[in-house]
């Protein structure tokens, strides 16, 4: 049964990490040092694609102050299949597969010495032809990255090596018949360039490997248990011999859900016998962490004159960098999810190219698909003169709709976000010259996953919640609220801390919008277990059966007059006598959380396009999203706003630019332009609450859905303002101006 | 018997079918029966899959119960950011 009445949940108390962060006490990845610590640097490939014929480290090793050098020879390929590509990405083996691929690493007494040592490492490369564009990588004569890679899912079976790792297909019905019923069909092709999550804190870690083969690792990550398991696998360690502690995190957005430098630091520390600190530069973050895919997508949608979709199909091609695993399957699953479709078919091509291996970026794969599909949806609505919101409402997925990826939806909130959008003042506000308004819908899954929480009742009645997921979006505040709600104590009496991997059971990564849902559920269960124990203690003191005690307003009380006439005992009173009534009181939950509910959003944005320069200015932005239940509404709004802000950058400015030589041309924030405050209007938010039946409070994850609609919503707004359909992201001034001029608009 | 719908890419490995029936009462039994009946599905299943039961997606729940009338979809393993 879902709880609907709350005293604390839904309020906006101060964030528990606020003081630490504004006073500088918060400790991030690079903030930790150790006695005798060495500094490490990584030598990276200057070539996009090259065979590594030899690596000579002897001159570096002879340099005074150099304590360890590692190369591919220090990393044995792991038996675990899921770690093989990670191993190859962490340190290049036979070939360097992208500009920035790690080739060797040095640990020395100072960065200056380490830098000099890198210069002394001699790598003999045989430069090979490269390919960085997704469409070029799929061509028959494209340079092949991986000998022996055959396309999984190809029909007929692939007989030649290819850069297409896998083909995914989804859908139902008969799109041929559906298109035959259509009065209007629009087909368009779209491209998007790769972007980076743009987290401000670079990857950083401190590894301390002991002579007893036990090690400690401090690092900036979204999942320290994942780091522990990956590093242990790569270094041949037992997982319990490696303790990983997560630092505070200066942004992740999916980009810190794998390992890059951590195994290297551990290998250096093992070899040197000293602690090793390794911090990526910004250049390295761009060149050698995990940006998004770039993509190429064809969309075809047919409708009746009255605006009913009869058939929809999309072919999506995502390059995911040098190794298989782009999120194209999620694009193929999610792009049409907002619609109730009788006939739908999507095909996704997972393509490798000479770029860094992509990593997740909030709702991985979904924004690219939504950009293409929602652009065509918008164009169709305008074609028949229907309000784009009305068009979407007419075709919207609802409870009972067979989703585009198969399963039937339960209770969902898409219709609520569309209806709320229609009546919002933003929808009714007038537009000026060169201005346009765009809307778009977006969908993302949620999932739960393995989660451990320990909730400890202090002897003075305060409470500590111990969980194992780095707080990337306010989860400590949400856990405090849920624990306080259950226990009936003030929010300020609860403190939530993130445990290291040796101190708590396994926890999956902070990703998939899972933490408020899954860790929240575990916190509630742990609190309820502690309450049951406290009721038992009160029952012992009163000498009545435990079943005759209830927990209300932070107190144990007799269930009724039949149970006896006892003064209620507060949590603090029960905690104070815990030592005499049975010992410390705590509650636990260790489980795989299930029951996550999907999430929908609708975004509305106004832009102005400068007809002389093509520059796009975002004037107004409103996010409408279903949160199930907003535990801490300010953080929920922050997630909505953050997704929109990142979407603005993705849509208008951000892109990985590769030269003819296959090298990244803009690995820094000067040339890779993320939005700053002056680029953004105040982003309005409307929280809808359609409870998820799979959570005790109805929570749905909110961290990712908000990145799905912005690319399309902004493209639809820019297209209206510019008078021409924009099909290539980012819509940077040169690209917008070119599109306008080719269509007789804008500056002559 | 439980009807299991496979995502399109698995059709070939399942002998050209996207809907198959197996005798199972939970997720683990569904996966085991699929691998036994269609060995070519083993690689995909071992790489990791999600199972949707009546609209709710499970990633690691061997013992999630499945009723004969349940709607069951085999889907790629979900990941997030």
C-alpha cells in the first residue's frame, strides 16, 4: 500500500552537505594525500589508430625519482568477459584505438619528474587509417578497428569483419500496412555530434597497495563497489582485499560509472610499494574518459489527416567509440515510447569508431532518438495545422498501452504532463519576431538493483543511515527525510553517510535514476525494522506482548486501552536504555529492489534566432515531469533544471570536433562550450505526482528523464524561429545560419 | 506454459520466432528453459538481459514469480547514467 500522507516528505529542508561544500571541507577525489605519496601521469596515444610495435620504458625507469612504470605488460587480460574491453581501454595493447588511449603510466616523486619520465618512454607506432564518423565507419571499405568482429544480429549472418558490433530491432505490428493507411508521411535524417557530460571534477584517485596484497582506493566515482569489482578483476585481486571509499563527487551524470585511471593507479602502487595519486587533466577527461555517442538516424512516420499515427519507424546508428556497447538499443526502445502505436519498428546499429569508448550520460541513448523522432512528430503536427501538444495528446501512451519496446504500461504520467503543459501560462504567452516555441516528450526507464542500507539508532535518539551510493543529486537529504518520516523524528536528527566497500553490503552504481527509489525503499525498510525492535523493547519494559505496541509520532505506544495504560516512550528514551534492554538498535535492508516505474516528461522552450548570425538564445524553458512522489521537491526541481540546462548545451553548442588526423581539436572548456549561467533563463518546473505502485511512497526516479526531451524541444523551437527544419546537432551559429541561407532565410 | 516475447534481434536465435512458450514459474526458470530450448540464445542471456513481467522490468530477480497469464518480455539489460 502506498503511503500518501506525509509530515516531512515533500518539504524542502537544508541540504546536509551544504556547509561542507560552501566551506571547502568537502573532500573530493584530488583532495586526499598520503605520506610518501607518488604522483602518476599517463602517456597517451597521439594517433587515432596505430599498431603499437614496441614500448621502451628503460630510459624512464632510470630517471631519478621514478618509482614505477606500467604498460600493457602489467595488465593480464581478465577471464571475465565483461572486463576484457575495460582492460583494453584502461591500457592499450596491440593497438591504440583513439587519440588519448593510454599507452603507459609513470609514478614518480613529483609531477615534474613524472612528466619528464613520460618524455623518455619510446613508443614505436605503425599509424593505421582511422575513422571517427559513424556513417563512414559503417561503409564497406572503412578501416576496421577489431579484426574478427562480426556483426551480431545480422541477417544473413555476417561473413566479413565490420565496425558494426550488433544490430538491435524492436517493434510490433506491420509498418508496411500502417504506412499504406497514412495520408501524410514524413521521412527525415538527423545527425548528432558527441558531447561530454561536462562534470566539473576530473577523475581522481589515491591508491595504496600494501605488501600484504591488501589495498585501499580513494576515488571519485558514481559506484565504488563497481570500482572495487572491476579493479580487483583487472589486477587479479580478491574483492575483499580491496577497500574502496568514494569521495564527494563534482558531477558524474553517467560518466563516472566505469573505471579509467583507478586500475592504473593501483598497478603503479603495487609496483612502487607506495601510495599513488593520479588525477586527470581536463584535456585527458575530454580525450580519454567516456563521452556520448554521436549518431545518425532516419525517421519515417505516417499519419491520417486527423492526426492519428498509423506507422512509425526509425533506423538509428550510434558510434560508441573504440569498443562495442553504444546505447543504441535504448534509443531504439525509448524513442517512440511516448506514443500508442499499432505499427512500430526500430533498428539500432551499434558501431565502433576511433574515439574514446562512450560512457553513459543520463538516460543513455534516449536523447538522440528523441531528437530525431520528436522533430518529425512536430513537423507532422504543423503539417496538418494541429497544436503539437494536442497532436501528442491524441497519440499519447497511457496505462494499458503496448509500449514501443513491448511491455504494457501500468500507471504512467505522460498525459498529465501534456495536459499540464497545455494550460500553463508558458503555452499561452505571445512570441516576438524571430522567436519560436518548441515542445517535446521524453521517456526513460528506472530500475532498482542491489542495495544495502544500515540504519543505526544512537543512544541519544539521533539516527545514522549508512548507505553505499555516492550522492550525486541530493540522495543524502532524501534518505534523511524518508528515515525521519518513518521514525517520526525531526529531519535534523538523522545523518546519512556513504560507507566504504568493506563496511556495508554490495550496492549497485548510482545510475539509472535508481537511488531515491531503491535506496529509499531500503531506508524505509530498515527504519521499519528498527521500529519493530523499538516496539519490542517498549513491550518488554511494559511487560506486554510486542503486538500490543504501535509506533506513532516517534513514540512507542500501547495499541489500545486493552494493552495497558503506559506513557508513550520516545525514540530517545528507548535508545537511552537500549544497552539494558537487549543491546544496540539498528535496522537493515539488503535486497535487490524491484518495482521501478517508468517516467515521462514534456518540455516547452522558447528561443530567439539571430537572423544575421544564427545565434540561438533560449528565452524561456518549462519542464513538466512525473516524479511519482517528490521526496525533496527542491532536489527534484534541480534534477529537472539540470537536465534542461545540459540539454541546452547539447542542442546548441557542445560537440566533439575531430580533425582530419583523427585527433580531438577541442579538449578544453574554452573550445568545448558548455552553457554558463548567462546562457540560460530561469528554468521553470512543474512536478506531477502519479505514484509508482512499486514503491512504498510512490517514488519514480527523476534523474535521467529530464535530459531526454530538450534536444528535440529546442530543435523544434529553433526550426520554428528560423523557418527551416534543423536536423544536425549542435545548432551552433554557423550551422543554423547555413541552414537558413540555404532556404532563403536569414542574412544574405 | 508461459508465453515469452523476445526482442526482435533474438528472433533468429530462437528459430525465427519472437514469441515462444516455456514451462516456468519464475524468471530463472524462464531463462533456463529458453537456453535449453534455444541454445543460440545462451550468449545473449549470459551477457545479461532484463525481464518484463506484466509491465514491470526486472534485472536480477531469479525468483520473481510468473503466472501462466503473465505478459513476459525478454529485453536487453537496462543500464543508466
